């Protein structure tokens, strides 16, 4: 396992050395940000600059190549203005799933109202429904199905927040909080832990769940 505290300290230092006072925010998302990483988990790093030019991307790419575990590094880099004008339905998950390392994203909270969360649920469920149906008929890919269950977890987080006003970052804690337990979330956690894919059964479960979300969260 990667010592993420040591890694993120080196990452932060490299970003600050590379971009100096142009760095507005640095953060960590995903499994490492939630404390749920496995040996194969990506390192989802977030960097927001005062503005982003194509040369900045080249410089950032070259900087990442100097870091350990380069093959696991992914994430998001953006200019400040682009983020502040991002679709509000995307900003909910971005804000709550990001652990700040430098700076704060609190200025985004004014954009994340209940309507934005509802829109995030609807868009997420529609995308999962469409992709799962397409995969069932055409691709028949277990990897795609695993990815769609991963996406469903974010929608479930959004639903819980919409209904309760509370955001739960840990997937295991979320499953314990939901009563009755969510079969989709349980399946997602099992798949993350290496369970075999039961393609037709799991596809049916996910499609029916997405269908219910689409009908239940009309704008």
C-alpha cells in the first residue's frame, strides 16, 4: 500500500514548486481521500490554478512523471474560473468527495442547493440506465458493469444527502446508515472487494434501480 500522507506531501511540494503562487487549491479525491484505498486504487489528485493554459498541462504532465507510482496518478486539473462556472449538479460530488490539502472549496457551497443535488441524482441515474442497457445488449462487458456500480455509489450518496441533508463519505458507513440496506450499494462493495460478476442478475438489479431513481426524482 502507498503511504498516501507521504505521497501527497511530495505531490503538494512539487505542485507549489512548479506553479508557485498560481496554485489556488490542491486536494485528494477517491478511495485514498475516503480512506478506503486498496493496492490497485488510483490516486485522484486535484489541482486548481489561477488559470489553465495548454502549456500548464504539459508542465503538469512532466511533473507527474517525476513522482512515484506515476501509473496510479489520475484526477482533475482546472483553472479557477472554469470550476466556479461548472454545472452545479457536478459540483456537489466534487465538493464533498474532495479532501482539501491546500486552500478551500467552500465558495462552491452557494452553488450546491437542493435543486442541484436533485439534478445530479437524475443525470447520474439516466447515464447509468443508458450505459447499463447498452452494455447488456451490445458490449456484454463485466468491467463496464463494475464501473457502473461504482458510479451508482455516488448517486446513492447524493440521494442520502438529498433526503437527510447529511453527506457520508465512507461507503461502508453509508451502507450501515441506509435502512433497509441498499442491494445496489452492497453489490458495489462486493464487486470492489473482488466478488465475481453475475452479469445478467446484476445488470437487472442496476437497471431497475436506475429506472426507479429516474422516476422518483423528476425535476
